[in-house]
């Protein structure tokens, strides 16, 4: 059971917590800054060519060529575009850049997990004209490499166990900013065709980043237009080339947008369920007060294209004495009956001031056994990147404080606490 002080802190927090801190904000963009062509949709890229005088007739072909260099080859310089004429290359270089967001730091875990602190270009008063920082985590596995990306800086929602929810600065990431997290990862890993001898990054099987999960900062369905644009660019077969069934979007349950994600994004869906009763879910995921469990599960049943090969992932964070009883496990199985589902049990990742503790390991095992006996295989996520604090719900702000300490510990060959739950959302 949770201790009395945990319980009291928890109740006090939930009694006052509103569903949302502030409305979403869009980046304003600073006037006068050259625009980067990285991460743009095909339509936007064509617009940019028309804007520098390329004729409508020529723009389709030119956009295709430039698209190839930017999104397939990972070009960082217009000069590399050997099939683009000298004049156009000069015009492009005058008006635009191929800049990516800046990688402020990289941490590499002993298990191969890498975490990058990425600074976006400044967009205005929301980031004090300095550029917002987000984190991006790469988790290599034996048969896949998963990149965990953010959809917002911070999050307007206020889930009581999530550190991102306590962050003050909140803004939507633009479509190109979302895509550029994949571009940065490919740059850092050398995951572009021809860069690693013996590795054929031109083919899906040869790539290091094979899967994307939207499980970093932010609520993707509160930024759906930009997320949909990003899905289109990341899954383009002539560009970044990740199949949509290897891209998983995780939501806390924005019911009215779930159908649109399926119909227009055709991505895999993950639901942050975390509780099987409304009273508790209202407290853990306050958005539940607006969209309760029954409504959420109805939207899941209606998700387009579901089958045993295309299941919804239900995430369930293990909170000691809160949601981890045998009865909770049995109710979870009952609730999900009839939905093609996978269940990911996530060990809670504590942060300073959090009002919860992670369930004990034998409790997690017992819970997972009940779920397993109901037919759901391997539900507990393996802790990854423990030594570099690559943690769900703990990205960026926590690391910022602990960065120096973590680096010191790493240099000493010691581990800092904290783990990342390697997503098993898609294969
Ligand atoms: N906003 C979206 C996606 C980002 S959060 C969502 O809520 O689904 C990604 C996952 O990390 C969610 O399942 C979230 O509940 C989980 N998470 C947040 N804080 C956590 C913590 N401290 N420990 C473990 N998992 C956490
Ligand atoms: Fe936002 Fe997801 Fe964290 Fe909830 S769990 S506060 S929705 S990032």
C-alpha cells in the first residue's frame, strides 16, 4: 500500500489540479529568419520553390529532386544536389537553409540507448527567443531501433504522475520540428544511405531507426494537424521511408480526435489507460473527467483498420498501492475484451516531488501474470538507458537539472538512477 504521506499528497494534488494548465499555443516564427527546408511537406516544399521564381510547370520535378536530397539522402548542403542546376542551387541557398535543430548534448547509455537534447530554432516570446529544448531518445534492439519523439514542448495536460505535465513552458511543435527529430537521429547515427559501410540504409531492413513512438513530451492529439503532416513526411516511401505501421502515436485519451488519427494518419495507436475505474483515472489522467473510460474504449473499438496484426497498445504505469492490485489486473483484462490489444506495463519512473512510488517487482510480476494468463504476451517493458535518465515523463526538465551529475557518473562508469521503458508498441 502507499504510505499515508504519499496518499495525502496525491489527494491534495488531484483536488486542485485542473484538466489543463493553459490553451495550446502555436509557434509564431521569428520574422526575417531563413526557413529550413528540412521536414516540410511536399506541398510546402513546392510552395517554397514557387516563391523563389521556379515556374509552376518546373516546380513538380524540382520539388521531387530536392525532396530526394533532403529526405532520402539527408543532404546538409545545397551543393550536394548534383542534378540541380547551378543557378537554382544558388537561389535556394540565398533564400533557404537545410538547417536542423541544434543537438546540444548527447548521452549514450551502456545498453546503447542514446538521448539527445535538441534545441529548436527560436520562435518568439514563448521560448524567450532562445529556442525551446526537447529530448529525443533512440533505443536500439535486436530486431529494431525505436525513436521516441515529442509532439509539444511540455504538455497542457496535468497527469498527476507525469513530470512533463508540471512544466510551465508549453507550445506545439510544428510539423517540420517533429520530423526534424528523426532527421537529427539519422544524422547522429549516420543512418543515411551510403554513410555506414556494409549497412544499406537505403532499404528498410538496413536502417537503424525502424520505428517511431510519439511517447516523448506532449499530447499528440492536441497538435494533430502538425502530427499528421509529420506522419506524411516521415512515412513517404521516396523520403524518410518509415512505414506507418511502424509509427505509434500515444494519447492520454483525446476521444474526439482518435478517429481522425486513424482515418488520416493511419498510424498505430497507443492509449495511456493507467486505471480501470473512472474515479482513479480522473485523478491520474484528469482528461478522463471530460472523456471517461467507456467513451475512450468505444473510440478504440471504432479505430479504423484494427486486426490481430494491427492492435492497440494500452499503456499502464505501475503505481504502488494505487492501480496495481489483482482486481485491477482482472478488470483490465475484462475491459479490453474484444479489442485487438497489447498491454505495456510501465514501471513508474519517479521524479523529485512526485506523489507516487513504483510498484514492487513481485507485484508487477503478479499483475503481469494475470494479464499474461488472459492471453497478452510479455507485457512489462524492459528498463533501458538507466544510466542516462532516458525516462518516460521525465524528458528534458529533469535531465536538465541532473545533466551534469549524470555525465559525471557516466564518466566514472557509475549509473545514475532512472530508466526508460523501451516501448514495445509496434513491430
Ligand atoms: N501525452 C501522451 C504521450 C506522451 S507520454 C500520452 O500521455 O500518452 C508517453 C507515456 O509515458 C504515457 O503512457 C505516459 O503515461 C507515460 N509516463 C508519463 N510519466 C511517466 C512516469 N513518470 N513513469 C512512467 N511512465 C510515464
Ligand atoms: Fe501530457 Fe502525456 Fe504527461 Fe499526461 S502523460 S501530462 S498527456 S505528456
